């Protein structure tokens, strides 16, 4: 036992907790340098407030409840828009990946729509929906739709045909073939789509909120600009970064759980 | 899948064809007394892909439990013949008959690639082979038994990606065996393996065939492998059976013996002489 311990010691020497912290060294260092630059007056606070000021602004907004409310509103819009656009994209991806007819019928149209930058629709969307919730949800759903659609379609189309033949030989029904062969085979590609979509989700939402909204993080930043509250503007930007990181981490955890068979997710 | 439903010959004709197969009786003594295998009768079988006629009238009778190897140059139609027997493709004319009351689970195919599901553990990959029975209560025990037969019990909970090429192919063999097939078709199953793994896999194939007594049809480009394993070697040239060679050597066979080497040489010269003619 002790022999095994001493042999495996060099490997366990790298503490796993430390591994998780390594990724935060660079962001923390940047904040530290930034703080020093502000305090010494190297960067004027009119251009960029010190991190301590930003934190103070955050603390005040937190106490007033404004911060939590705005984050919650944005989070809610993002998730609902993502769910709507993601499920429609997934459904079209499935249909067009599995059925020739469906693909012939809709793929060309979808490809044309895809090439319109969805943010270019903002003026039209404001005319249609005003600055209502549905305007933001519509834009987020539209932005999220394409990466999920394209990657689901690609995933299904590239499932190994030899495995499908194998499934047929072993008497799998269509449903079983989908559940046991096609869907798991398409899953890695679907996850690529989800991670792309999460990025687009925040981008769309923030742009939509800065242009047409009366609540949310984007609105908070725009209001702050009106009143020259540069610390709140910077705070909003930092929160976007954190939320984006959070969404990405969540999808990674999900990926790791569902793709544990994949060689890329196996330890050693 | 409608693998089993073919145009089948009338009973009487089938029986008479079985009697006419000249070497069938000689070979039967070598095999286990009770064979679970199915006899196979093929008549005037034709298959084309577009203008390319791949099989130009194959007539063949394989007695139950026989181990038949099919050799030939690439593109001669040997894999097509195997795919037709396994019911993977439809033929244009002729008939394939496997006796009556054949279930889909009775015929299994093993390919050059293992074709394992990467997202299923080894044991559930084997369970796939049970066909319609895979949700039955004894699926686990049956799959475990098949894994034991190929000597991979300790890998049951592994992902396929961690297995070696030979181990993957043994899992594929266990998956093919788990439903106790009566015809097992091999499409160059050892083609991608290294020489040593290949020899141990050949021994494994021979052992399970002797234990279970299914009818085995092995397509291979390796003539040495064909004479080492088979009761009978068919040489296919240009879509027809050009030679039908009986291998009477007693089992277990000694690899590299003069007898097998002589047989291998004569089959190879058949193949090469066909090359000269074209």
C-alpha cells in the first residue's frame, strides 16, 4: 500500500483544487494591475474607474435591489429565448437530418434567412413588437436558432452509416435506431451548436436591451451612460463576462456528463 | 428486417440438392454430431450495380454447420455474395434459401470494422446482438456469457474506445454470437488486425464454430486463413464460382503444415492464372 502511495505521489502532488484555480490567475492579475494603474493615476478614473469603485457601485446597486432585478430580467429573457429558438432549431435540424423531403422543402429557405444578420431586424422588430418582452425573446430565439439548427443537422448527417447499418441488421426499430445510434452520434455536434448559441444569446440580448428596453442589464448600462455613471457601465460589462463564462461552464458540465464515452472526455 | 423471407425452393428439391452435394457427407463426420446450423441453397443468383454485373449466376449448396471460405480478387463479387446471403441487399434474380422458419436473429454478420457503439459500454454493445430479446430479463446474463466465450469478461464496463483493435473485434464477435445464430457471415473480419492478433482470432473463430455448430461463411482475401479455417474454399472469379476446393485436413490444424501449404499454393495459382488470362 505504502509502495503504491509513494509511486503515485508525483501525480497526486498536483492538487486538483489548485488545477481549478489556475484559470483565474490571469483575470485576477489583470484586475490587480488595473487597480494599481487607477490608484497611481496612470489611468484617469474618468476613462476607466478603479476596480474598487466598480465593486462599490455594484455593492450599492445590490443593496438597492436594482442589480439583482436587472440580472434576473436579463437571465430570464436569455433562457426563455434560448429555449424557444433552441427547440425550434433542434426540431428543424432533426427533421432535415432525418427526412430528405423536409430538407428539400425548408433548407434553402433557412439558409437564406441565416445570411441576414439577425440584429439588422431590430428596427423591424421594434415596429412589430414595440419594446415589449416579445421583441427581445424574438431576437434571442432567432439568433440562437441557427447554430443549433446547423449543428444538429450536421451531427445527424455525419453519423457513421456503418453503425446505422449495424443497427438495422440487429433489428432496431426506427425509434430505437434514433435513440441508440443517431441521437448519441449527433450529440457531440449538437453541443458545439449549444456553445455557439450561448455566445450569440448574450450578444443578441445585450444589444437588444441597449436599444429597446426598460429593464435588464443592457438597459442598466445605457441608463448609466446617460448619467455618466461610468463605474456602472464597467460593472455591466464585467457582469456580461461572468454570465457568459457561467453559461459556458454549465454547457461544459453537461457535455462532460453526457459525452463521458467520448475519448476527449476520458481522464488519462 | 426481412432477412429470412426469401424465395425458397420447394422442400423436395432442397432435399435432393443436399443429397447431391458430393463432399457434404464426408465432411459431416468431422463436425459435432448436433449442429445448430442452417443449410444454405443458392440458385442462379444474379446481382448488378447499374451496368456492372457483379454476380453472374451463382449456384451453391452449403450443408448445415459447414465452414465455407470464399476467396477471390477484390471486386470479384465475394463481399456482394455475403451481403446477399446476410440479407443486407436485394438480389436481381435467382434464389437464396435458408430452410424454413428462419428468424432474423438466426443470421449474423461480422464486418472488417467492429462497428461498436462508442457511447455504449462493452456489455450493452453485446446486448445489441440480442435483437428483439434485448429488453428481456436475461439479456444481461446472456450478454455476459457471450463475453466470457470471447474472453473479455473483465472489460464488460469499459467504453469501446479504450479497447485494442483485437478486443473490439472480439466484442463484435460476442455481439454476433449472443443470439445463438445459425448462420454467421464474416466479411474479412480479421483484415484490419496485426498478424499475431489475427492468428489468435482465427483460433477463437474456429473454437466458437466447433462449440456452437453454426454454418460459417468467411469472406477473406487471405488464402492461408481460408485453408486454415474452412472445410471448403470457394474461389470466385468474375461473378461465378470458379473452383470449389474441399479441405479435408483434420482439426485442430497445424498452421504452416505441408498439406495446408500445398492447398494454399494451388488455390493461389488458380487466382494468379486468372490474372494472366485477363
